């Protein structure tokens, strides 16, 4: 006899399960737990049973891993207290206190750390056990946080529900313990146990070894995988992955603001996008729900009302590229031998070596004499010992080479082979790339190239701009990231800074009047913005001297403001040195003048000395060929720290592919030459790139210079270079000057006898400058809308040269209620590359409207030319 449902609805066991996974960012704040409670209540209101799968708090897993990596040196009590402090702060913010089970877990963690410290090493088994505490702590606290929200939940240990599959032959302990695999078939016993609770809270990332019962981890992205496994084993109606972005996109929306939301994907498409590098969803999460036919939805905790991306069986569409994605950290193994040609068994023998090393091969490319394969770090433990052992085995029958520091860049979609002719423009982009491997997937879902890390970012941006322009009206393709940002008031920025009001918004009327009276195109600079940036830099307590790199913008009025604020000037040419000397003398400033040439002729060094500049050497040739120029003088030496940084490959100024700096292997000869000619090295300089907003970059540079300075007692200055970046895209945070100052303090402690110098350029003037351009024409070609303006690449070269992104707004209609439209903003120069912005959402522009191009104060007018015999923009400074 059936039992009639109660007035409150059917009994729990009859209610369909929805599994909801929440990541570290979501569970790290009280607001996040309020969102979790809301999502659970929505499932209950629909007549369902929520199963909540939660990660560790943001930062906790990283801190645990860091402690394990330095186990012999850590202060156990300090580490545990630090992690406990994060949980206590969350508990307080959520209106509760640490529950007893959480307190007990901290005590266990401390004892475990102490035991590992005594042993002096960390086995994979111990690492898995320690790393599990992140999820155990967050979910034990989560019970109390949800109770404070009025939601009663039952805590379940995921290790009792998810059991790893028996390890395969050849898998080492690290793979078995830290990247385990679980079967996703239905589990009636688990279904019956969970059916007795209206809401269940459990952990992601962790499972149990089937033989020993030890804790194992499901690898990177394991919480996504856990959610999918729970969904499959519970026979769930749906699985939802809640994260900080509103779904899967045609590209990384943090990098490509024009990336479009993919509202609907089938399992194969989603798997391909995830496995080729998109980090929103882990590839392992797809197989369990696919096998069970369970819809999977990616949703945003920051924008819960957006539908996100749904992954489920779809009607096959025609050939189409849907996304561009990339994966860094790829390792290539090249196997070369004449002995494989028309021979049987070479591949079998080679792949047996990979299997014996516990390595999973990803991409494969073959020829008569070479086989090259890629190894994905997300699927393999690519430590040096494993790779050395693999090479040793392969060298027994071929010549093996290991290529590191590679990135795969993929075009993902359907029917790629049938639309290769439409991708002809994309292939032209590879002309300047060093392509190590090209692979067209057998399932016809992706075309992948592997290139050097340094080349990947630009290639990915170019491919996205070129290939993904014709998605209007395609089913399942939604709005762009920037459009979502506009609609949400910045909520999609994932907790990142919402752009404050810009100076040009306040001075709109002044700018429009200036455009009307003086004409366009025109660069306009706001002096007050320059003053504010200079004041911020001069407020750094641990910077002995700040110098402005005048190549960013050498307008005399701006130079005078900067010098009056107390900054010195850094120059790279005789013309800059002369202008800088004049400005410094006119201001009565004794701030330093630094000359940092590169492959300059002999006369420029001598001229710089006559202007009283500090001269920098970044090559041994001048000392070898013209020692008399430097004899008895002081110099700075620019060193190459070996690795660059920055927003684009062409602004990374370190590493073997960069022309800048003395390599460390030449240091002994440099010192000998200086000693022979009486040259005193008073400063060491390194500059790794431009557009850097991670203060850690200067810490790495400072450590490098401090190490070298210990061997050169005459060094009194460490110049950490410039490259201080500014936010240019929606949601980017500005450089944290307080954090930078803290980093400088660390460097100062490493080199107490040396003064620290910085030489920013862009930071002082980029945000202060805008380019005003008048709309000249409109055009439509197929799905694309073009808006032409009277400024081209001769006036603003950066978009064509670097693929640089500049904000573009219709200043004439700023604040208009008209719906924005997607347009390509182009100039009048006779070049296909004369594009100032692709797929920009602006209020519809009419002939005569004034468009404003932001962040144009740096490397705008300074790089302008008379190409096509068109005059570049004029300049105006506002006080």
C-alpha cells in the first residue's frame, strides 16, 4: 500500500536529487554561505532534495600544500593558527562560532603536522590525508553557518560514499593517492542513506582507497568531479556547478571581454572546451553525468539569476568553431629515429615507456622519422625525476628530447575539418609562431597547436578576435562578458574591483567642447590624474628613488608635473636625454637622470655622460670595443633574470628571446672588463616587462639582483625596473601600492646597503590620457558592423601591434538609454590591421559623434607616425 504524501509534499525518498557544488571562493564568505542556503531552498521549493558538495575555503588548500612542501621549516602552531583564524573570521561574519567538530579537526591537523615534521618527509599518503582537512573543516563549519541561516543539514563524510577504483598496473603512489578515479554507476545503498535527509552537506575532492581505507584525492578540480560522481550515484535529476563566472564562454572572459556566453552545449563540446584549457569546469566532471544522462549546469554565485550554461544532449548543429582555449605548462616529448620508418612496433614500445612511468599521453603527431606527444600537467605528475627516467628509457631506441614551457592553443567546435577553408586567416597567424606540434582531433572537435608559453597569449587573443566574430543568431550563444558586466553593474567581476568613475566622465562636456573647437583626432591628458599617480608612487616608503620612463609619453608639460612631484627621469635615446635634462634643470631638480640604451651606437653613451646621466650597460660589446668611453666612470649594468613578465610577449623584456640584458653566464667577463678599465659598477638593473599588476614580480626581480649584488661590493643601487600596470579590462584590479611597498621592504632587507629604484612609465600617464576620434562612416558586412573614425593605427598603434585592449565609449551619447550594439571600430589607414577595437559594445554611433578611447596616455602619441601621410593626433593637457 502506498503512503499518501503529507501536506508538505512527497516523502524525501520520492523527491528528485539536485547536486550543487560550491567552490573555494563561494564558501569563503558569509555572503557565499547565504547564497548556498538560498540555492538549497530553491531546490526544496521545487520539490527536490539538495546535496551540497563544498570545497575548502579559498587559500586553505594552497596554504596546506605550501606547508607540506616546507614541512621541516614550518612553525606548526603558526600554520594551524593562521588557517584557524580564517575559519574563525568566517564563523563570526556568519553569526556563529566554530563548532566542536571543527575545533577537534584543528587539533588533529596540528598533531599530524608535528608527526610529519619528525619524520622529515611527506609521502603521497600523508599529503592526501593533510589536504583533506581543507574540505572537512569547511563543511563542518558549513553546518553551523547554514544553521545560522535557518537551514538544517546533515553532514556526510564523502569518503564513506565515494570509493576509488582499484589502481591500474604501473600507477605510482602519487597517482593512486593524489589523482584517484572513482566509478560513477548508480548506488542504491547510497541513495537509500541520503534519502533520509532533506538536505545533505558533504565534501568535494576526497574519496577512500578500496583496499586500505586511506584518504585519497581526486586531483585538481576534484570537487567538480565529486559533484558529478554524487549525481550519478544518487540518480540525480540535475548537477549544478556554482562558480564565480556565469557559465562557459567562447574564450577566457577575464582576458577577452568580448567572449560570448555559451548558454547550451552538448557533453562532447563541453568536454572538449574543458579539456583544452577552460577552467570553469573540470573535464573529469563530464563523464559521470554523461553516462547517466544527467543535465549539468554551470551557474554563478555572484549572479544567481542568470541561466548560466547547460550541458546536456543537444541536436547536432552544423560545422562551427565555438571557443578558443589554452593550457599552459604543457611538456612535449619528441622521439626521433630513422629506425621507425616502415617498422612494426615502434609506437607500442614507446608508449609502453610512458605507461611504465605512469604518464598519460594527450596529443600525438607522427612522421616517418619522428613522433611527438604532449603531456598535460593536469593529468600527470610531471616532476623532474619522472621525466628524466622516461627520457632514459626512450633513449634506448630513439633520440628523445623533452620540451618544457609550452602552451597548447585550441580551436574547439564541431566539424572542424569541413570548415578549414574558413580558417585560412587563422593559419596566417602562425607565420610568426614557433609551432612545436599541430593536432586535429580524430573526433573532429578541435584543432590544436602547441607553441612556446611566451607566444600563446597573443595567439589566443588573435584567434578569438578573428575566428569568433560570426556567432550572432547562433542557437545557444548568449551575450558577451562585457555586456553581462554592464547589465549586472559589475557583479560578474567575481569580486574584482568595479571600475570607479573616470575623470573623463566628469569632464565630458569639456572634452566635447574641445573636440568641437580644436578638432579630432586629439589626445587629451588630465594633469590632476598624473599628479595623483605621482603622489601615490612618491608615497612608497621603501622606494629610494622613482624615475619616470619618459618613452611612455614625453609631453613637456607632463614631464614638468612629474619632476615637480619629485621623480627622476629614465631615458632610452639622446633626444629623450636632452629633453629630460632640460626639464630637470628648468625645475631646479637634482633627481637622477638615467640612460638605459639598447644596441645604441658609441656616440650616444658619450653624449649621455656629458648630460650628467647615469649610464646603463646591457651588453658587453661597448666594454670590449670602446673601453675608453667608460674608463674611470661609474655604470649601471642591466642583467637578464632569465624570465619575463607582462601583458604581451612583445613587452616582456627578459629571457633568451628578449634582446635586453647581460646574461648571467657573462658576468665573470663583465667584472674582468670593468676591473681592467677602472669601471665601477654602482647599480644593477633588471626589467622583466610591462603591464604587470602582481607585486610578486618585483620581489622575484629584487631577490635576483640582491643575490648578484652580494658579489659586487661597489653596488649601491638596485633598479627593479618599471612595468607597473594599470587595469584596462572590466573587472581587473589595480596594482596594490601598499602590497608593492611591502614587497620592496622584503627586498630592502635582502640588500640593506642598496637603495631601491623603480622606473614606471605607463603607470603615471596611461589612465590620464584619452584619444578623441570623430565618427566618419558606418558599414555592415554580413553579421559585422563597422564604425569608422578619423584616428587610425598611425595615431594609436598598440591595438595593431600588441592586440592591446582600450576601452571605447561613445562620448557624445554617454549616459544614453539606447541599447548598445556590437561594432568593430576602425580607422582610415589602408591596412586590414587598422582596427582600434573589435566587437565593442557602444551606444549606436552616428556620423559626427565623438568616440573616446581610454587608457591612451601611454605609448599612444609617443608611437604615432605619418603613415599614409596622415598626421597623427594633436595633444592637449587639461589642468
